[in-house]
């Protein structure tokens, strides 16, 4: 079974957001869609089953 990973929300998401913007995202990035795409990529790259976001 894949382990789950814990991620802090604020800084990490902002950093990822910059990466996605640099890629030249055509769609307007909303927080929700951004979370979804980041998490999907992150889950694949880290080989984990789930990522928890802590609101702080």
C-alpha cells in the first residue's frame, strides 16, 4: 500500500502555483482547480495514495 503524505498548505501551494503559471496555463487558475491539478501531479510524482492539506 502506498503511504499518504502530509503537506502544509500556504507556502507549498503558492510555490506550485508559480510553477503552473510558468508552464503557461491557458485556463484561468482557480484555487480549487489548482489544488486538483497540483495534487494529482504530486500524488503521481511522490508515489503516494493521498495528500492532506493543512489549512493554517
